[in-house]
């Protein structure tokens, strides 16, 4: 049965939800307080990552986080602050960072990533889009044996899950990436991954949705919500009052604040990431992660993007030059001869990624509301998981068989 659906949030998750819902014949409206041209969906590394099987909340991360906490240029920077939501989230993160919980999360993360990669390829094959998409895998470069060993242990877990992974020497890497001079010991090569150019796909998706009759409402912030009989009935935005059968909350890093309007607690902290675009030839042809620095390098359509770092410091878009320099320095350290100039650094942008305590997104309905579906908390995998999440949201609202078991993503799960 066709329903009217309002999606709050116009990033990759919101637009992919609209894509699959309109395909099922629903009347879809997407609302965003921005103009649909900025945010994490536009500044990310563009990875589709079945390789990223280990959640952020892993046992070693607590130790590293404490060590890095006092260095604002570190790869994972947690800004200490007296904020009740942050303190509670930190405790939940610590409780999630156990070997048992990580082992449970690994196959779940792999499966949803593989589903999403398949769906991206379906979207491309539909011939209704023309976007840059390459499946060249992902090279995890390491400069120390210790880090190489840690990554290869993850690689072996991925092999056990059916992914193709190789441990390459520096010489073997140079054979597949011959035009760059690398300062590395070797690389773990995940063949499963693909990459895209986000700020090319997002406008195409928005144009497609408009053509298909989806209403796209820019610069409309939700200011009030009316609730009756365990349902949202009406939302009031900056300029409008809208009724709908179903509501999808895809509000990213703002999700915890939004959920409070519904008297729900969805524990999410904003994880700020940065990107630098180098719009000249770098000769880099295969995406890579510079492991010690936690920096992602993506050869996009016409430029190379250097992105990364995780800064848990609340909702703000302040650019920290130390972190931008750390990304640039990492690029220059791993790629001999590469220079990222002051102008490129000055044009750096940031985006806020919604981080759940256990590294798994929230996808589904809370038991407290009959017509509210959440789709948030994807951390660094939002781009990768856009289509899979959108498809699952559509299956929930259309009351269809689910493509995946949704229990690991339950909105009311305990930490």
C-alpha cells in the first residue's frame, strides 16, 4: 500500500531511502535544514568498504584514544568535556569495545557492506545515472612491522569471511602502483572495495529524485512535532506544517538531539572528519589508507582526495588547522615527492559523522512509535552503507521481507 513518507535529513542515507521508497510507489518528501550541497556526504573518502569489518569501538581503541586525547593533531582525538550525553556515550563505547562484541559485529558489518556494493552496482547498471565508480580494492599501507602485523590479522579474519585479501611487500605494491614513490614497508590489499566521487553522485541522485516526483525541501528545519497514539501526526518546519503516514529520521550527527524531541535516547556523537582535494596529477590510481596516520587517499574523478581523522568534539564545523596539516603531512610522508600546498590546505572542508557507541548503525523502528523509522549512526561508513540502508528502510515501511536481519541494528538496543 502506497504511503506518504517524510524523510528528515538529505544526506546519502536520506536520499538513498527516498530512492528505494519512490520505487515502491510511496509519495516521498525529503526535508533538510541545509541546501543539499554540504556535509559529511560530500566531503567523505567515497569508499564502499566491505574491508572495514572491525568497528571503531574495538579493544585497542580505548588505549589509543587515551594516549591521543591530549594531542589535537592525533588520528583519533576525543575532546574531553563535561557533557552528560558525551560521558554516557564514552562509557557505552568502552563497554562495546570487547573482543566478544567486535567478533559479533564483524560479519554483520561485512554483510551490509557487500549488500550496499551490490546495490550501487545495480544503480549504475540501471543507466539512469552516469557516475564515476571503480572497483580497484583498497591498499592498507603500513610503515612499521607492528602495524602491518595488526592489519594482516584483520585481513585473515576477512579471508575467513570469504573476502580476497593479500599481504604485499613494498615491491609487490610498486608493481600495481608503479607511478608513485612510496615510503612504506608493505600493504594489506583488500580486493573487495570500490570507490566513487561523492560530490558527483549526490547531485545526480537529487536530480533523479526530483524527476521521479520526490519533493525536495531545502532550508527547512523541523521546529515542532505533534504526536498522537504512538505516532507522529504532523511536523512543523521553518515555513511549513506537514502531515504524513510515515517518518524517516536520517539526521546524521544531529540524531541524538532530534530523538530527544521524541523523548528517545539514541546515543550518537559527532565525529568530525576533514578532507583536502588535490586537483592536479598525483599518479595515484588505487585508493589507500595510510594506517599509522589513519588517512584515506582516493583517486576521484579529476582529483585526489586526502581525508580522515576522527575528532569527537561535539557539533561544530570549526576547521582545526593542526588536523588539516596532519592529513597533509601524512600524505607527504607516505608518498615521496608529493606536496600539498597552502592553498589546498586552506580549502579543506569538514563533515560530521554520526558515531554510535558500538560501531553499528541504528536502522529500524523504536518500539515507542509505530510510524518512525531511524536510519543513522553509520560513523565512517555512511557513504558505503547508503543504498543498503535505503533499501532496508523501504522494506520496513513497505512491510516487505528484509534483505538482512535487522536485530543487530535495533534502535532500542542496550549497550
